[in-house]
């Protein structure tokens, strides 16, 4: 599966544990979300990535987020995962991850950071924190960014404001606390994921 094939919504499972990852993956896939990020500040994140990939078995693209070090990038690549998300712009880390075959969604806030991330090889730009900046900021920064580069809004995205970010020019979004909280039942994850999917479909239909 290519990262461009699924609905452009990345589920951020911050705090998920290896023991619950399979049921959370199923809930997301059943709701229509097939891009899954497991942040490195989750318990035993690497094991969760490995278990999620095995369980998804090609039904979803699994990766890690909040990747800050070369060691974590290398460990992620060694699992066979293909998606890496960062909260910041770290050109050496981006170059290393891209060289290892990872698709990098690089976190940025300013135009300088955005172009530094792209120069290092990032394939996706992650505007963070989006809710603090707003749709107006997205419109302004889209005027100078290459039109072919996917821009994802992350941070405070909800089913209600998702259309605002899409309308401002975002390709998609990363879904954090409004989608998943640690210890949440998979039934709740499904319901919240479905709300995001319906919001996206309503905007694009």
C-alpha cells in the first residue's frame, strides 16, 4: 500500500500499549482510517509498531511519530515500517530517515522550517500546532509552498474544524487527542474515527 492511497487522515495513538494495539488497529481500519502513527513516547512503542504492522497485514500503513533521534529512526526502519512523523524540523534526521526508505512527515511552523524540511527530503509537511495557527495561517503559508507538497494539519484538529483546514489548502490531517486517549476502548476509537471520516467525506463530496 502506498501512503497516498488511503484517506489522508493519520491516526495518532499516543499512549497506546502493545497489549491493546491490535484491537485499536482494527477499529481504525473498520472506520476507514489506514494511516496509523504510534508516538515514541508511548509505552514500548517499537513493539507496538511491530505488532500493529503484523496485525494490519497490508490493510494499513503503520509508522511512528515524535521521532527525535537517529536511533529511533533506525529502529523504526528496521521494523519495515514506512512512515515517520516528527514534531520538529531536523534536517539531518530527515535525511537519514529518507535514506533508510522512510516517508517523512516533518513537523514545522514557519516557512523557513518548511523549506529546510523539503530540502532535506521530507515528502510531507506537518503544520504543528495547527489549531493555534488557524486556517488563515494555512492559506498564507500555502501561497509560498510548492503546490505538489502534501500539507497535513496536526494539533487540535476535530471533526468540526477539519473542513476549515481542508478548505484552506491542507491535504489531510493528523488526529490526536480528539481521536484517541490512553486506555480508550476500541469501540470509542471506532466512533471517533468514523466522525472524522464522515467529516472528510462530507467536505470532499
